[in-house]
């Protein structure tokens, strides 16, 4: 999206925030906790600390990891990121210092007990997250609101484990957090409306554009992107159109960076900057279900099949979730896309060849 387009969206979000504040000013989350300082958590802590330093959004931020080495790594990541901004004249060194000064780095979880909002960004594992939330539910003051940054897990399931489902939301940031504007803010059937509005307001106060979404698989972005791939396969199966024509249509007619069948075939190494959210979602989905390392660059048609089979099983009444026979056949034949040299296209290394099915 153009800078102008993004600015317009942000302005609209600002107007929405102003309108909300006019009707009922949302109460600030004064003290923020961030759990997990990996790829996402360090970005969330940094972004919130910048808003704290510049606009007084938070009095302090408690950044927590279980292990000192991971905590140090998270601190270094933030320090390097702000140093880079200073060296490029994008941040005053005094602001960088104030930003770092807003964050308390700790491995002592009791420091989180009196925070007002906790954003969790630990690895994508439901058992681990539920254990964490059940402990936090007992340790934190009753008013603390919990927010998970999960990409692929049920917010409702975590909310119930926390024993405070009314004070539980999802905040799905995109990578890299410091740059990406969008945050999907997820509400479950249990979420209290006031807490949800506060979470949405917080997202916008730290400079992001928040969108509201229910606890639907894939939230908005991936809930629409994955079925897009599936529908393209079904079109092919019905012989409505051929591979190249489907892909060209979506590329040239709908402005997609690459067509859906081409995308389904690809490994994330090829897609890095184009479909970051989808790749990350697919990786998270697989890491949650298979305990694969999150950075395993191994998505392809088997990953598409795995996600679809999971969604069909969990949401049997959702008509958008189907497993195309073509997809199943290709995976059974080990035609997994680029990584095995053959999928919807033939591949020679990173070079895409002719379509396999016409
Ligand atoms: N990677 C992405 O692009 C992306 C985008 C949006 C959402 N997410 C979601 O954000 C979450 C984190 O993903 P990530 O890519 O930052 O992972 P990551 O592996 O980079 O970071 C996870 C961090 O959590 C820490 N951790 C693990 N268990 C912990 C615990 N019990 N307490 C405290 N810290 C703990 C780890 O030490 C690690 O530093 C996942 O739920 C993922 O689905 C990821």
C-alpha cells in the first residue's frame, strides 16, 4: 500500500479513536507486561516503549522471559533496532534513551502481577500458553487484561484457561512489528465490550491501525487468504480455468503479488516480503500442531493440505473450508510445490517452469 493510503487509514483510525473517546474515554493501560521477547515480543515491547516515551502511553513496560539468555537477546534486539533508527536520523538519541528507560527486563514473573495489560508472545504451543494463562490468572491482579499475539490458536480456549475470559482478547501484530501498521484485535464471545474497546484504543495509541475481528480461524487476513488458494484449486479441478490463467488473472486483475496457485507452490524463502502474514500463519499453524521449529522454511502444498484438513475437522459446517481432491492427490504423489520440483508448476530450483495441469 502507498504511504498516502496507509496514512489515510491511520487517520481514519485516529478519527475512530477520537469518536470513541468523545462518547466514553477508554481508560489507559498504565503498566504494560510483555511475555516472550522473540521476533514479535521484542517488537511489541519496543513499539509500546516508543509510545510511552513520546506520548506517555505507559508509565512502564515489564518485559519478561523465563531464561536470562533469551531476555538478554530480546534486550539486544531492541537496543540494536533503536540504535539503527538513531544512526539513520529517524530517532533522537535522547528518545532512544528514554525508550529503553521505560522497559524493565526481568526473569521474575511476580513483576507482572500488578500490570494493567499483558501481551503474550511466547511460542505457538497451546499447552504452553494455557499453562501460562492459568498461572497468570492466579498471579495477576483481577483487573489485568490478557492479550495473546497468537496467529493460529483459539483465543477462546486460552481465555477459558485464564479463568478471566471477560478480560481476554487477541492482538495479532504483523512482522516486523516496528513497521507493520495492522493489528487484528480479536474478541471472543466472553470478552467484555469495555475491555475490547480499551484494547483497540491501546493498539491505536501505540501507533497501529486496529481492526476488529471475532475468534475465527486465521482471523481476517489469513481467513481470506487460505480459502483464496483453495478456491483457485477448485476452479482448476472443475476446469473453469487453467493454472496460468487463474494466476495471471489474480495478479493482473486483482493486484495480488502472485497468483494463488503459484503462491500455494512456493516455499517461504521465495515469498518473504510478499505474503509475510500468510507464511508466518502457515509456519505457526504447523509449529503448533507438529511442534516444528517456527523458522522451518518448509511450507508448500503439504502445509496447505494440513491447514485445510485441520479447519474442515474443527469447523465441519463452514462451507468455505474444503479439501480439494487435486491438493490431496498432489500431496499423496509427493508433488509439494517448489520444494519437490513439482506442484501446480514444474520448478527448477527457484525458477518456476510450465504449469503441470495446463
Ligand atoms: N513470527 C511471526 O511473524 C508472527 C506474527 C504474528 C504472530 N506471531 C505469534 O507470536 C507468537 C510468538 O512468535 P515469535 O515468532 O515471536 O516466536 P519466537 O520464537 O521468536 O519468540 C518466542 C519467545 O517466547 C519465549 N518463551 C517461550 N516460552 C515462554 C514462557 N513460558 N514465558 C516467557 N517467554 C517464553 C522464548 O524464549 C522466545 O524468546 C506466536 O504465538 C506466534 O504465532 C508470530
